[in-house]
């Protein structure tokens, strides 16, 4: 199986405000030592109060388009993956389209796979490029978890940071998507309970608009499902793990990444790490790891790489590409 697409350019946007562990420890029952030992996170970024997720999306899109050598008017589709959309309606992708001036673009939003939104968006973009509907697709993943985590909850507040990542996908005569794997297990261990039809927004449900997370459940599911998903996707591609050049993994927690790599028998040098300086950036996590490698020129034609993530739900997915 080979769906001929390539990542032609990537970009990242990081809000300028840096939040240290010491700053969090000044208001929460935690410490720098605890945060680093449990998560590997030392600092993270926070979006300014007067900015929204769409602003980060646009800021990440510009360098991705430039790296790909295309303009916004060349884009046939924009797919935005985020669980912290600007507002329930209208579409965040549509807002981004208007801000970019991407006049012709079809707009799509992927929202409820949480940290796996980005992988699902890449998968959808790949399949759009197999049709006459698109030759250039802009995929953006962004989250502003600082807006949906309780400032008084150390369980969630220390983990997350705000960021956006973007990738331009185009058709190619070489390389492509070689294999993939997706899976789900219904769970409420990571959830935002209120704001939908079950618990509509009201003064009474205000506390339930914050993200709730059972860290132990996340650890158990992620360390089990991510390595297994990678193995299945690589096998479908007709490869072995040893054949894969780069591993762009969900940047949720350094310990989860390390456990997954150890289970796979993969050198840590093959997996760029951004969680230590950005925190868990949700949908954007795998894009920050991709950009770290693509921007340095570390990904060469013919290299194989996997993009793998898990999000609330639980939903997870892995894509295995050969770079064209």
C-alpha cells in the first residue's frame, strides 16, 4: 500500500510567555522536582489572554507555507485539529481560512480526538490528495489548554502548554503513506464533562468545563496502545521497527515516550523531544516533534517515519510514511 503524498513544509508557533515549574509551584501543591520526575516538563508556553487558537494556527501556517514554496491561495483544503477551538461555531478552520486569505480552500475541523486530532487530520489530508479535490492541503494542529485547565488543579495544570504546528501535504511521485493503524476504547478518564447536550453551559456546570484527567489511566493506556499501534502500522507498511528512521510521538509526558521507545527497542536518538520545553501541547504535540526534525533538515528523501499519538476517548493512531 502506498498513497503518494509528501510533507512539503512544516511550521510551529510558540506563544512568547514562558511558564516555569517554579511559577506553578508558587500556587499549587507541587514542586519542580515532582513535575520533572513525573513528566519531564521544565517549562511550557501560555497564550496571551487577547489571542485565540486561530491566531496560533495562522502563525504556524505561514512558515509551513513558505517552506513548501506555496501561498495561501494555492491551498485546496485546510484541516484544523484542536479541542480548544475558538468557539463552538463558527468553524475554527473557516476563521483560519479567512485570516490567511486562502480563498479556494475547503475547511474541515477535527475536534474530539483531543491529542490524536493531528494524526487524524494528517490521515484525512492524505486521502483528500488521492482525489481530484486537492493537490495541496494545509494541516494545522493547535491547542490552548491553559484555557481549559483549572488553575487550582495540579493534576492537569502542570502538564499542558499552548502551541500550534502546521504541515503542508502535496502529491508526490515518490514516497507516501505506507501503512496506518487506528484504535479506540471508550473511556471518561480524560474528559471535559460540560458544554454539550448532556451538561449544557450554565452557572451550575461552570467547574465541569475544565479538563479532568486520571493520570494513572492515561499512563496505562498510552504505554500499552502506542507501541502496539506503531507495530501494527509498521507491519502493514511491510517494514520492521528497525527500518524506521524517525519516530514523531505524542509529546504528552517524557516518561510515556521513554516507555514506548523501550518497549519497541528503539534508540531515543530517533525520537525528537519537545515536551520538556513545551509541555503537553495536545493536538500540536506530534507536529512540534516533526518540525524539530524537518526544520533541521534531518528528514531526507527515502527516510521512513512514524507519526503516532493518543488522545481522550481513548482514541489513538499511527501513520507510517516514506518521505518523498
